[in-house]
C-alpha cells in the first residue's frame, strides 16, 4: 500500500478503509446468526482464498451462495458485520438485495478476520467449521504487488517493488502483521473445528487436499467427483470464469474484459525467486522466517 493513512487499526492489525474500527473493537461479528452447517474460508489476503473457494464450490453443488446478476460468490462475513461501507456499487446492491437469512444451508462464507477478532466460540458451540488457508509470505508479497498495480487502475499502489516489500515487513499493508495472523489461527486445530490447508499443498497434491477437506466436512466424494473438481479448478479454468467468480464493478477490475484477472494471476509456487533480491530475501528471513519457525513448523515459509 502507498500509505496507511485512512486504514483503521484494531487489536494491533491494520484493516482496509471499508472496515469499521468501532465494530471491530466491539466484536460485532460475535452477534452474527451462525448455523451449525456454516463453512467459512479464512485466510490472509492473497493466500489462495479465491482458489480454495472455487474448489469448495466445485466439490458440492448445494452451497448457499450469493447470486446476483448471473454471478455467484461466497458471502463475505466481514462485509455483513464489521464494514462501514462496501467495496463497490454491486456489493452494496447485493447486500441490500440478499439477506444472510435468505441464503439456504449449508452457507459457504469467507473472511479475512484474525483469530482474535473472529467469534471462535461458535466453532464448538454451534459446530461452525473454518478452513484456514496459508501461503509462503514471499509469494504473497509478489501477488500483492501485481494485484494492487491492476486493481482500481493502480490507485492503491505506488508501483514500487521495494516499497511493497518494505510495507509488508513494516506492517503497513492490510491485515498485517502476517506472522501474528497465521500464528494465532495455527493455535486452532481440528479439535477446534479448524482445518488448515496451504496453497503449496494444493499445488502439490490437489486431489489429496480435496479428500482432506471432504473428510473434515464429513461429506465423502467419489473418485470421479475429485477428478472433476481438479479438472475444473485449474488456473486457466478459473480465469475464464472471472465474471462468474467475482461480483465487482467493471471499473474495479479494468482488464477483466480482456480475460486478465488480478485475483487469479499465475497460480504458481516460488515466483518470489523471480522478484526478490538476495538482500530482500535475507531481510525477510531475519524478520519473518525466524518467527514463523518458532511458532509452527507447518506454516509455509521458504
């Protein structure tokens, strides 16, 4: 991000301008009417959230999704509980047109909230399930760099690679500090109704990840089902479904008409090696890598 002015802070985290500081601090999400079969994908920005949601949508065809103007998407829990404004006109129309209570069960939702501001008590009390996705932060920074350059015609970016790296390390990007976000969620496990998947394992063994998710949700799939999920959730397949995947105004994603999707770019692991200098990588290792390894060895880092 170019600067953090106008970005609210709560519980030590930096949030996008759409988030309401007072609502975050008063834990407004706690009052949301959760159902026992709600499934929520949670993750830091640019961690593979969109891909994981598409995989879940392909796994089962009975999700309660927001459907609007020919598009369908998982409801953003944050927007319904702790926002003070909407991302765009289409989102505002969507929220006004489709109430949470009107969505059929099981509802598929998404959130970027850190564990300390998420109503984790509903996981055991109501049986709500969370799938948390994490990704190597160096690849997150690369994805963030390109995303903000294209999103809103680059209005959220200085276009400077060094600044992108430094702002991430200095916790001046939305949802930072990253280490704390993943670290707090990794304190939750299966016994808390939280399943952890990583972007890297999805790339390495998507069929295995799909089976793991199906076991967690207790909704078995056939071999044919898994093959279909893998076939229909490749990067190329998702790129071609851009307008159906995302409910946004055209001016927010100006290149969408050309088939270029800032939400789903290369979809590769290790692209950071093509962008980080040796000095930048070493600085990352000293400031983030050492902390990650001490928190949980399963958090992806390279």
